C-alpha cells in the first residue's frame, strides 16, 4: 500500500517512535505519583517532551506546553476558555475544521466567517481586517493550513491584525505543526493547538496545547499535586492535565519531535511541497481531472482534486483497489469546501509525509489517469 493520507494521521513514523512506545509500556509509571524509579523516569520523559515542544514552537516555557489527547481536545479548552471570559462573537476563517466550528456552536458563541476568495492571501487578510472592525469581536480562530487543500493561510499577517485590535487569537496548527514554522512568540497567539499524530510523527491519542496565559480545564481530577485541595491546582500544566498521562504516547511523541527538530521544519515542508507540485503537474494534464492549486498557491503537503463523471468516494475506492490510500468527501471541513465551491461534490485528497517519494507520486498519477479514462 502507498500511504497518501498523512493529513489524517502519519502512518509511517521514525523507528525511534515505535521503540519508545514499546519501552514505555514496561518502564514508565505515572509521573508525579511516586518517588520510585519508574515514576521519576516518567516525570523526566514528560518534562523532556515539554522542553522539546517549547523549543520547536517558541513557547514561553515548558510549563505552557499542555498534553492533550488530540488537537480537538486542545481546541475545546482554548475556545471554551475564551468564550467564558469574553462576550461577543468569534471570528473564523473560511477554512475551519469541525474541531473548531462544533465547539463554538456548543459553547453558544456567535461566529462570523471572514470568508475570502479561495486561496487568495490578500483576500484572507482583508476579510479579517473587515471582521476585526466589529465592536463585538471577542476572539479569533485561524486554521493555519487547510486539511482539505493544503493551502497555508497568511497567519503572521492575520495575527498582527488581531494584536493591533487587541483580539486574542487561537491558532489551529493541526496540519502545519512539524512542517510550516509555528512560532508562538512572533505570532502572539493566546493558544496554539495541534495533534501529536500528524506532522509531529507521534502516536495517535496525543496532542499539545500551547497556552500563553491561564486556561480553564474541561476535565477535573487528580494531578499528583496539591492533593489536599478539592479544586484543581492553580498553575500550569497541572491545572489542565487531570488524570493519568498517556505515557507510551508522550514517550513516542518526544521521539517524533526529536525527528522534526533533527530533520528541520523547512526541509520537511519543502519535501512535501515538491511532491505536491509534481503531483499537481501530472494531474493537471489528465483529461477530466480538476486540481485545486495554481502558480501562486501557498501549499503544504496536501492536495485536492476530483474526476469529472465520477464521485469522489468511488474514485478513492478505485485508487484503494490499485494500492493507494487516500481520503474522499468533505474531510470534516465543510466550510473549506464552501469557500472553494466544492461543498456539493467534495474532493479526493492526497497528503504526504517526510517518508513519501517521487516514485510513489508518479505511480499515483498513472493510477488516476487510468481511472479517469474509465470514468
């Protein structure tokens, strides 16, 4: 199988990740729950992972690196914290995932979509500038990289506009973390949420929330600290990490972040861009295939297309029969499809990791050409 679904989860990991997970199962106990060796080793592993993440994303300190079960968990904490503290509406881009839109709705927050021309950075900035003029703008949530199209939004410029207006920003770095530069210091974001199992090459069930200030936990319980109190500790990360840590996951995530730091985000991003540019060129000349991109398209390691006269799910099934794992449909991001005009059809998406090759993408393009001829 040629795996081209890394925007959902990276299946191919550095070998060190699997080794760390296996070792953790038999060597790491619960951090903060004892002074014995297995607990102390777990605490050391947890701190090292926080330290590496703080370095990679320029977080204020390791204590501001909060472990979550996924990006959705982190986004729920961030959204519900700001929704409780700031009255008004939330400004969002036209590329948001359901992990943003559903928590906003559940929290009863009115949303204003800063809808822009598809894949136009200047239009995206202008749309946010207009939305930020609203007196009731409470906070903003921005998808850094579209999980559907791989389009990288101009986060730095939008973050600057938010700072100028005093509007806190939540950055959804689900697709960009580990590839595009995510610098909490320069962005000035209040929160940045990301999964561990995508561009950070960690196991499923891991995630990180970077917090600039205080946040309200959505789960309360034991932390191993301040045990005499019936309230959660008032300091991070303990205030947001109730219950037993996912030690095999964190141990694997630590190795995944080490891999990203050693390989370099820029190198990983350019690898993905190169593969997607090649795929776009190959697909664009196949009759009956429409590719979403273009010369000035600022892209990461994902690409969407569809085949005329063939539904996206059928096309994905045909590709699976030929040994290619892709994703089809709305990709949990209907707003992105509304922006691009593909809400009625959906798209077929391919997405790559640091381990995919040009040869794999050439074979994929040949398979699409064959399927398109049969449509």
